[in-house]
C-alpha cells in the first residue's frame, strides 16, 4: 500500500491478525487506529514518509516486530509501551522531531541496529546501556554537546555515527569500546583529542573531518588496524607525523587544511591507495613520494605546487590524478 494518499486507516484494519509484512511508506497518515496493536503477527513494518506525530500506547503490542521503519515523520515522543517491542532487530527513526526517548527504550534487548539521525536529541535515556546486542548506532544530526555516557557501556557496538552534533570533547573512557570498527565524529566542535582513541584496536574507519583540530595525540599512531582516516576541513598546519606509524592505511583525506609540506618519510604509508590533499598550501612534493607504489587515486588540486618529483613516474598503479589549480609549468619526464 506504499505510495498512495492514505490519510487514515479504519479500525477494522486490526482484524488482519495473520499479517506478517506491511508497507505503508509514502502516504499521508497522521495517526494509526487503536486496533493497529492487534496485528500481533507483524514482523516487518514500514511507516516511513508519512505525517505521524504520535503513536498510541497500543503500538507496544506489536511484539513480533523485527524490523520497524518510522523515518521521515513528525514524531515528537514515543509511548512508554515502545519498550515492549523486544523482538526488534532494526529500528529506523531518522528524520523526526524527537527530543527524548522513553526510559523503556532499554528493554529493546534484541536490537542490533538503531538509527536516530536528524532528530533533536540532547541526551539519551540511562537505560540505553542495556542494549547489549546493539552493533550499529546512528546519532548524526542531533543536538548532543557531550558524548552520552550510556554509549560507553555498549560493548557489542561496531559502528558509531555521531557526525553533525555539537561535541567539544571525548571522555577518557572512550577507549573501552574495544569492538568499534567504524567511528564517525565528523562536523562537530572538537579542537583536541585525548589518548583514549588509541585503545580502539579494532578501528578500521575513522572520520574526523569538519572539526577544529590542530594536532593529534602522540598515541594516535597506535591505531594499527586503521584503513581509512578522514581529517578534511580541520586546521592542521603541520602534517601529524603520528599518522606515519599507521602502515595499514589505505585511504587518507587531509583536504581543506593548511599543510605546506609533507615529511620525507611519507612513503612509510606503503598500503595507501587513495590520497586526498586538495585545498592546502603545498608547494612541493619530495622524491620519496614516488615510493607509494600502491597509490591509485591522488587529488592535489588547489595547492601551490610548482614542480613534481621525477619519482612520480614510479606510481604505476595510479589511475586518477587531479592537479588543477596549482602553479605547474612543466611535468617530470618520467610521466
């Protein structure tokens, strides 16, 4: 019944007691009938892209639900009975008007994926720490000013997205999220990082773009599983040499900083396949740059580069090279 113009559902809708999957996305529903809670066989439900402003307490009777999509509505609150949906594995509440979550939320102990992006959350319920099955948590685009302590107790978490909030610092205990593989802290207000990040030994993807970082902690180089590091749109004037210890790096983005030089030992990054350095203040690349034999994509546009080293010709795997808006007059003969 998706992509219609339904504004309401009749009370008799609750008589469909054997229904297991229901797709009502992209309609004009503003409310659901009280009988909706009688659909106790329902396992998959999509109500995305409607005009729902609230859910009735009877919604909590849908205890067979495993997948629920309520994204792109106008929900301001959730009923306390929401915590009765303890079979839920995936829950999408993106793009609503939620300012808070009910304390019963911590009863969703089967939940593995929780999406809460683009709401108005300033805090999370204390009970969130009980979601011990949770592997992916999306909190981007809210009004969080500090990392909620409850998150630090989610020991199964592997993917954590906190981009586009108002975070100014990370707790010293952040490193206890030992299983974390992807962390997105982009577009916050971080000016410094503490050493707790270095304890995230499983971390493969780290996004720190759009902050106010001028340096990285000394222990940053201990992230020896890291494959993708994004530091674009920060205030780095000097290349953080701790990065050179992370020889597992395959993708590095340092665009939109104020870098003037790269270190001679930049070729430590033997595994690097993609390198983004656009919109910096680079004037020269050293000969050692040609030792990055795994490099496949290189963006150097909008710098002040006057010459390229002869070793540039050694980049045999390079497929994409962008050099526009520099000060080049000649190219090396090796190219």
